[in-house]
């Protein structure tokens, strides 16, 4: 029997725009109950809980799970920016695989405000300020009027196009693909199809980046139940999904060398390489991918970081349709962050939920045929990148 941890239950709430959502503890509790029901177990079986969120006080994790039950278990609160949800999943997996416990809960949630991301604290050093300072040093010619996240990912997109002499329309093509996928997902926030003209002619936020290339601020929650193989066997649980390999990376000095690495390209390469090495599987074995498309340029850059196509090969990859149904991979069948929404703490676990559904064959109209291996990619500036490989068991 494999000693790898298994995901036996997943759930998410449909994400909502700020102001149209329930309080975080209500959304989180709904996701947790859904994951427990999906797993077929009671909350009393959970031995530890890991809660990922960004905008909240220090024990919001406890407040969220207390809606489900107050059983005295350890509850750990995690803030790893946009990678908070997958960080919670990683720690839940580690706790199970260590043998210390047999059943852990990972939950992610977020209540966001309208508009661009901002800092909750303006009276102390920003953890991402160095990224923006370095970006300005590397490319003082690029605009600085847009919100900082748009500047960071927009500048990385400019660098990619210049370095590989790529057509800016590739960003528009990816946005069209993403929205097309979302039309099949009842959990997606935006499901209206778009044409390439719709995307390219939308208001410009940054050079080569229009409004339909940036994800919306959203609120929501998602959860996963992670157990040992022996726990699953003892309780007669079948249909689990194995976490084959997982890696978290942070920044190195190399991050400062170029604009793409400043937004996680090098973290992605290193995390993916470690996952492939641990698993003994390569990108050629992957069927379905959920990757971090907070801005469309980051999806394009991440194709190469994850090894889905050669360096500089994203344009051909996109034009050939190798990122969608009928191609080599289906990337973001959920519609991704661009269409589903991006409540920071919930995103990593919503990605997990989507991939588990595909590996079970229960993803409905958007099901990737015969999906056996799935890859997840979740990043947060400042920085953290979590790459996870799943396999149906």
C-alpha cells in the first residue's frame, strides 16, 4: 500500500463579488461540511486543521471551523499571500505522511474588497516592496501608474514578448480559451464567451494587458480532507486521489535578475522540477492542469516554468491549441482565476477541488477524458510557489 496521503473529500462554494458574499466563517463552514460529506466522514475524525487566508485576524481559522464543530483539535492559521490555500494543503499532507495523524483538514477562505489588492498595514515594511523597487530598477521605462500587481505581472508580460519576439495576441488567445472553458463550469463567476476582438479591444491596463487579462477580486472558500492510505482502507473509503508529490519554493537571489522571475517564474521552475523528480513522472504524463493565472501573462510564463512547452515555445503551444481540449493538455478547465475568481486563501484549495473532480471523472461537461494525472500550480508574491501532482487511485 502506498504511504502517500490521499484527498478523499473536496468542496468549494461558488465565488462571489465583494459585497455579494456570506461572512468568511459561513463560506468556510459550507466548504468544510461539503468536503466532509464528500469524504463520507464526520468532523470528529479530523485530527488537525490548517486554514489559509490573507485578509483576516489571527485566529480566523478557529472561527471558521468552530462553525462545524469545537473538538479541541489544533488549528493552524496560514498567510502565504495567494499561495495560502495550497500551503494549508501542503502542511496537511505533511502531517499525515509524517505518521503523526491520519486525518487532516485544509480550508481556505477570503473576504475581499472591490478594486486592486492593497496592504492591510501601511505603517511598516511591505513584504513585497522589494519586488516593485527591483522592477523599477530593471525597467524604469515602463509605466508606474497602474496598481502594483498589474505593474508586476504586466512588466513580466512585456519582458516575455520582447525576449521571444512573441505576438501580443497570445495573451488574448489564452483569455478566450479560459472564458470558453468557464462556460462549462457552474462554479465560475464569469461564463460569457469572449472573442479575441473583445479581449484585445478592452480598456488597456498596461502595455499588452487589457481588462479581460486581469482576474477579479472575489470572495469564497474551498476545503479538502487529507488522510493516510490506512485511514481510507480502515473506513472503506474508495475513489480517493493520491498526492504523488508536492513542493514549495521561495525566492532566491536569482529572482532579482529579471521581471519574469520577480513574479515567480524561477520559483515555478524549481518547484516543478522537484515534483517531477520526486514523483518519477514528467510533464508528458500530465493530463490536466490548474495553474495560477491571476493575470494572463502569468499563465503564458507558467507554461514554460512547468515544462508544458519548451522555453520560448508558448506562442506555438497556444496557437496549436495544446492548452485546451483536443491538445496535449487541458489547462484551467475550471476557467481559472480569470473566470472562476481569485479569493486569495481559497484559490489553492479550489484548484485542488477541480483536479480531484477530473481525476474521479465527475467534472461534468468540462470533464477531461480519461484524466489520470493532474498538476496544480499556485503562487504568491513575496514569495511562495506550491506545485502539486495528483494521481487517481
